[in-house]
C-alpha cells in the first residue's frame, strides 16, 4: 500500500481500485494474512517431509549397495 504517487488523489484512486480484501483497513485483512502464512508454513512442512523421505531413500539405497560390495585381493 506504500508507493510513490504524483498526488494524494492518485494514491486514493489506487487504493479505491484495489479489491476490498487487499486493503489494509479491511476487517478481514489480518485473518487473511494469518491464513496465508499458515498455508505457506504447511507447504514448507510438506516439502521438508518430501526432502527427508528422499534423503532416507537415497541413504538406504547407498547402504544396500555398500552391503553387496566385498573386498577383492
């Protein structure tokens, strides 16, 4: 909502053109932001789980491969 405008009237026109839910004085703005943050945190948690599962699978594959190797000599 902070931006440079040529005149205060231009700034008011820009704010009025915004969807009501995106305006800082909207009654639901804080709740909407909190929901968006919670959704983003859930998305990050899912990504962490996927990365951990992929790392565990890679580690298990490497351990299995090492188990089949034997010294020659």
